[in-house]
C-alpha cells in the first residue's frame, strides 16, 4: 500500500516495525529465562518449552535470539549450537519439541560427532528433579566409527548424562554442558 502524498510503501514499514518489536520481545524473554535457569542449556530448553503450543519459531529468529542472549557464538552451549546450526523451524506440541532442519547435517560437539536428520524430535520432562530430554529421534552420535542413537539426555549441571541406545546395551556418557 502506497502513501497518497509521498508514494512510499507504508505497509512494509509498519510490518518491519512490528516484526522488530516481536523479535525484541523474544530476546527479552530469552534473557530472563537464561538468568533464572541453573544452566544455559536448561534455559534454552525452558524457552522452547514455554513457547505457545503449535507456534512455529523460524530458524533465523532462533539463531538471532541465541546470539542476542549469549552475546557471542562461542558462549552458546555446545549441544544447543549443534541443534540450532541448521534449523529451519522449531515447534512445540505439548512436551514434545520438533526441530525441522534445512538438510541432514553432521556437527562436531567437543570431541564427539553428532549426526542430525532433517527432523529431530524429543520430549522434555523431569526425572529426579532434573531436566531430561527423552525419546530422542533424529540425533545420533558417532563413537569409534559406530553410529549410536541418542536415547536420553539428563541435565545435571554442570554435566549432561547422555544415554546411548546400542541394541540391548544402554551405555552412558558424562559430558560438560558447555
């Protein structure tokens, strides 16, 4: 829609201002959650869980929120960085977080290699008073050349207790959050 007196497009300016306001509000909420959580990984998961159900959070906005909240890409927790690296959109349905990636990817998480499918899904819950990601689909770790599915991640600050699914065996790895 053009302004009759100057010919500029009013609608585009108004839409951009509204989008900038929404983005600023998201960053403020993320910063508040980060300060209230026991660790940065839990804060990001809590932020995703508190999003309105069924509402999509676009990948570029998610990356912007992470950069604004943590200030520097090096300060973003390793697993969050891996999960957000190729994200196209994030949606919450009840306690299940679904991440749609632009494409399948392989990312380095410290000394570990994580393979991501186009769709990642996990359920957020509580176990022994700690945050837990369970029923993980779409993420696998490569350990000693063997691809092993991630089954569960228990957040026990300052460590993550990662349970791997290896047939009947369920080995656990303890990894630093950052």
